[in-house]
């Protein structure tokens, strides 16, 4: 007889949806400089999978690759954070080989309306500005924002309660079906 754990799956699905919604709110809310979700692509990339294994269920929230770097942070070559990720200098001119590519910052800088001017009031060339931003990120790193981690922490205490209630309902349904089949 196949055990149907429908309510347990539903409880886990509801929990993951709560976490995802909270994470999306955290992205929109952002930090000191506004939303962490400048283009909206990171928010759109958030999804999850729920797989039934031999021992239970496995749930995983996935985002675009940079979502994890934004959540956990990245240590720079000068400033360090408690994170598994770090920029490493690979030598090169002034030790800047290995810094983030400026092409990835182009659209972001336009959305953030970053257009500094020189002493005479003229706009600085965009490539120069992008290089300075990339070099700054390379040296200082990316501070952890914990947009996903905090969402998980907020609802972590609810998970056992939700799963227990769903499992209790499933066991009750299985017992009813089993007892009916014995009649």
C-alpha cells in the first residue's frame, strides 16, 4: 500500500511559500541604498522544488546565482566578511585581475542613476565609473544582506508545528482507509 502524505506535502509547500514571499519582501525593502532588486530579475528567479525521497521530502529554494552572493556576501581583498565566498587577486596590473566584470554593472548603474560629474560639471565616462565601482566591490566585497536567510529564520519555528499537523492528518487518513479495508 502506497502511503499518501498529501497534507505533509501541503504543509511543507505552505512553509516554503511563506519563506519565499518574505524573501521577496526583503529584496524589495532592501537596505540603506534602496531595493536589492534593481532589475527585478532576482525576484523573478526565486523558485523551489519539492522532491519525495525514500526517507521523506527534500525542499530547495533556488535563485539566480548572484542571489546567494547577495544573501551571504562576498569578502573583498581588503575587507573580510564571514562568508564562504571571496574575491581573490590574480595579479595583473595593480593586482586588479580577478575583479568583477564591468559589463555586469552597466545596466545596474543606469537603473541606479549613477552618473557622477567632474569638477567642471561634465559627466564622467561611463566605462571609467564602472571600473571604479568594480574596483571598489573587488576591494571592499559585498556585505551580507541576509535577505533569504532572515526569511528562513523568521518562519523556522513554525515548520515543526506545520509538519506535525499535516503528518497527524495523514496518519489519521491512512488509519481510516486501513480500518475500512479490514471490514
